[in-house]
C-alpha cells in the first residue's frame, strides 16, 4: 500500500461553521464544496479534512445521523507559544490553555462551533530539555 495523503472525514450539523473555523484559525483552504459538503486542505503535512452534513443521503443509512464526537484532532506544530498567542489575539475559542506535561509535551486546545476539539501539540526535543 502506498498512502498518498490522509483525510479526516467529519459528520457535523453545520458544515459552514466548521469550514470557517478551520480556514480562519488553522489555515485550511477550501479545495471543493457543495451543499452539505466541504473538502479542506493545507499546503503542508496536515491531514486534509472533509466535512459532511449530518443526515446526507450520500452517507450509508447507519452513518447518516452520527456526529463527530469524542474525537481530538491533534496537529503537531512548531512555535506553539507563538501559535497560541496568535490564536488568542484572533479571538479563537481556546478551550484548554497552553500547558506543558511532565513528559515534555506542550499543548492547548480549541473547540469549533460543532464541538470538534483541535489540539495543537509541540514535543520537546532533547536540545530543549538540556537547555532548561
């Protein structure tokens, strides 16, 4: 198998709200869109995102009424303090403030209007640990 890209498909109530959130705060761009559907991408290694409106008949019947819940979409970044400050100043809904875990992970979370949690993470490198 040769994987050429990764895509996360999320079923939400309000496609436009999640689309606007991802484009405004996390740098995604609309690749394709139609009623009840949006395909989003970035120019880097982040997973693409497909948003589908709940109840769409194109979904198999057993999936139509499910919503994306209990999910944390984590993006590993560099310069996490700068990103947290940029997002806070932009008015992004930061629902878990920046913190550092004992094992060296720095992270914070945002939650979009459909309740999807996005977590930005930066891992400490050995050079960072030795400098502290």
